[in-house]
């Protein structure tokens, strides 16, 4: 492995994986999906899938990367051939890369919304508008393809300018700076929310289960979100496994990252719903929760005009670090495939992501009348990536680790000993986690 691809420290590795995991799924997607799917019930199944699916899938991806010490496709192919499997296991990485491209394509579009809204909130243009006015403002913005493309392009330039540099000087250094800042801002927002009248209601909404909200749709959405928010299935964790410092514990790193990720989701939910309930607004307002409902609610709160820009700064920090870390395996693989520099590879990846991003960007204007089974282009595009491709890739990596790699090697990589622990983890990789993916997928198809 070249020097420009090596993580310098163990904390650098943890921050990189946390940076990939913590992002759009926590700050934007979790609050509105919880709002649409019963709040506490969605959170409950999200937590269940994180621990029964997300943790083993994360460990499996990192394990393959650590054992292979190469790009995802090369690691899968070499490990498979070495242990009597088919070289075609490398195709799993291709599906993961496609998922990563699709995720980044809508990631950058939605992140561009945050950039636009940050500017407008600082300028005070969101103040004084009622819910209808903010809805019209949001719809007007989404209906302008030029504005969406400009802000999408700016965000992609921010992202790929970092990926074009050596890992230790670009990605790792930025993670050290921005990840702690993200948590500081989030804690300040929760402290602010604790003083609002809706704080208790928000806690009840998120942490007191309402069992009547359980549906197959909630299960599918919760599983898809567990994969999405942990960056599982995009092969970026496999790439970081290759960069992992020797002697670092896979399960230890995964445990820290999962805790950091869940903490961001739950604290963001508490802060968001405290504001929403304090103004008596509907939590199930969908993707517009952060861009319509939240600005409306904060406008009526003490110091709301100062708190709103902080929300969008938090949003951009989270999505920027996440997109950089998601793009890393794409840049590294492209550089290796074409024997070129990371800087040139980042431009190639950026061009592909930008082109694919035209689909979600234009889905709100030029393609707004296109639908399939009642779903618009944006929902179809994001659903294909998060509810199908990411779980499918995660499923195949679990099968690879559980059925292709020798048990002794897997346990050695995870530093696990003892019959009970070995049986538990092998069962998790072979049966429990893959079985749950299949069951939830079937429930979604026929529910």
C-alpha cells in the first residue's frame, strides 16, 4: 500500500469510519423518517437492525479490507481465490461501488440544499415566513434546476478537492478538525432544546414505543436506514479496512463508531422534535422537515434566528465529512485501475457523480411528473440505493465472511477466542444477519 493511502493513527481510522457513517442519514434523514414512521417504533427497530445487522456487516467489511490490504474488488478476489472460492466475488465490490455512486449523487444534491439554506438563513430571508410561505420558498428552490445544479456542483468540488489529496493530509486531517466540532455544535443545540416547552414531548415521542405503528414498511425503512447511516454496503468500510493500522481491534473500532453514530441520530432527533413540538407542528412532514418545518418553528423561538444557521452548519459538516469518506474507495479504486494520481482520479469520480446527480436534481423540476407505482424519481433513486443495493451488498459480504473465509481466519482477524464467542459470531455472519436481511426484504415486497 502506498504512503498516501495509509492512516497515520488509530484515532484517524476511527474518525474516518465515523465520518463515513455520520452524515445525511443522521442529520436530515433520521428525523424525517422517524417522523413518518411512528417515532419511537422506528427508532426501536433502527437500533435492533444496527446491532443485529449493522455491527456484523461493518465488522465483515472492515475484516475483508484488513485481510486483503488492497482495493475492495482486489481484496475480495484474492481472498476468495486463496481460500478456494470464485474470483468472481470481486463483483460484490462493483455493486457496492454503484451503490456508493448513487448515494453520493443524491447526497451532494441534498447537501447543496443545506448550503443554499445556510446562506439564506444568515441573510435573514427565512425569518417572518409562515409554514405556507416556507413551503413555497422550498418548492420554488426545488423547481429551479440551475440553482440545484450550482449548489450540487459546489458541494462536489468541496468533497473531491479533499479526496484528491493523500489520505493522511486530506481526509484524515479534516476528520480530526470537523468531527469534534460536529459534536460540540450538536450538544449546544440539545442544550438549547432542553429549555423549550416541547423537550419532554420529544423525549416521549422518540423513547416511548407506540406498538400500533409497526408495519412492514417501518421494518424495511428501518433496515435500509441502518445500512445507510452506518455506510454499510458501499464498500468504503472495506477500503478503510485496508488502511487500518496493524494491531487495531476491528470490534473495538466498530463499537466506538456505532455509539458515535447512534448518539448523533438520537441527539439530532431530540433537538429537532423539541423545536417542532414546541410550536405545535407536525413531525411527519417528510423530507421538508429540516427545510420547512424547522425554520418555521425556530422563527418563533428565542434566538431562533441564530440557532437556525447552526443547524445548517451542523448539516454541512456532517454531510461533507460523510461524502468525503464515501468517495474515498471510489477515488482509490479509480487511481489504481487507471494507474493515475489521486487528484486526477477525484476529477473522474466527481464527473461521474455529478452526471448521475442530474437525475435526483432534476426530479423536482423537469422530471417531476415522472413516477412509478406512485413514487417520484427522487424516491425511486434513493430507495434503489438505500433499500436495495446497500442491503444486497451487505448481505453478500456477510455470506462471503461466513461461508467462504475459514472460521479460524475470521476469528483471528476479530481477535475472538472461545467456543461460545466463535459460535455466536459465525452464526451471526452465516445465519442471523443474512436471514434478517432476507426476511425484511420479503416483508417489504409483499407487505
